[in-house]
């Protein structure tokens, strides 16, 4: 099969017939063998009934319905598990992504050799309250991940099948699928300017809180990519530095008192000095950080996937 199109959706009953017809038209014109996976994320309208009706008219359509709303990442993860096409394409169900982009995305994966191609909605039809935070968010994501994409959150993306089978999308991590792919060893990541169409039906399902959550998720991914299998490298280092600084600070407080005694200078008790308690606190915190790193190492060494690696090629000896 050439292409799997994954469409996560939530209360998009009005747009589904037009989207399904448009996708089928593009596929037939280009002679692609394909499947369309509609992942209904617990819709409360009649989206599922529409999917069942569309399925009766087109055997290439498939559907999965969640019992409740879980979010976009679980929907994509479910679609990735079921995808059978050589190239997997994701798009939103609100008709803001154009299926006419599919042939070029497919070519970039199969001919140009990209592992992942992300859409870039260079010209957007969103209010400033959405576009300005989006620009700031993307600038931060580029800096942290080292992947220079203009639009991390664009729902229109294309993947080589091996990519979606070797990453796990959970929580709200769909914004960082390129970063997940990079950490899994798929570094050939490209970008394509795509058309952004004004929403035709319904209202947006996302609020400004997604930007706050996005930054928190980015920090989580950065931490796990750097220290998930070697937590002692972070906590042990910080703990050791903090303990050593506190230790020498405590010595300095004691040495100053001895110096004052030796030269008949006025002095006060060590426990009367605030610097002594600051030093003591640093030593305690340093010890706790070191122990946190040690416990993290114990957990990491007992994790079932600690020695699971993505192998691209393997030549067995005869």
C-alpha cells in the first residue's frame, strides 16, 4: 500500500464528507493505493455515524472511535499503530489542511529520501492572538531541539512508515513528533510550504493553554532525551557541586572563627552565622540530589527497554 492518511477528529461531522471526497479524488487522480484512518476522539456529535456512512461508500476508509476524549496524541498513536502504508500522512479534519499537498509530500519521502516532512503554513488565516504566541513557541522549539522547522505544530506531515513504528506519541507530545523522530535516529527531516485554508465549519478545539503546556512538554522531552538513561550525569553532577560548595563554605565559617580566636578578634558562635546554615542546607540538598541520581540509575538499569535500540540495517554472518 502506498499511503495511509490518518485524520484525528473531534466533533467534525460537517467537514468529514467533503474531506473524504477530496482525499479520494486526489488518490484516484494519482493512482495511489491508500487507506484513510479516521480516529474519532470521543466526539459528542454524529461524527461516527458520518464515518460509518462514508465507509459504506468507500472501502478504503477505516475508523476508530474512542469512548471518551483523550486528545490528539493518543489519536495519532492509535493511527500509527494501525497504519499499513509505505508513507503515512497526517492531517486535521477541519479542512484547513489541503489534500492536494499529498502527492508532493509522498514524492519528498519516496524520492528525496526524507524520513519526515513537516508542513509550514507560511500564510495563516489566524488572529494575532494565535499567530504571535505560535511564532514565539516555534522559535523556542527550534532553539531547544536543534531542528529548524518554522511550524512544529502543523498537523499536515508525512512520514516514512519506519518512523511512526519506532516512536511513541503520548500526552500532548504530538507537537514534537519531529523531535521524537530525531531522538529515535531519523534525522532526515524536511519542510514544505503548504496551504492554510480558513476554517469552513465549526470552531477551533484549542485554547491558549496549549502554549503553556507546550513549553512544559518541550522541557520534559529535552530532559528525557538527554538524561533518561543516565540521570546520574545530571543529578549527580549538580549534587556533587552543591555539596562541595557547601562543604568549603562551612570550613570557611569555622576557619574564620579560629582565625579570630588566634588574633584576639571579636567573634561569634558558628551557629550564629547565617552562612553556616546556608552551607549546611547546600550540603543536605547536594546529598539529596546525588541520591536522586543514584535512585534514577537504579530505575533506569531495571527498565525493560534499557537496551532496545533502533537498528536500521543488519547483515548476519553465515
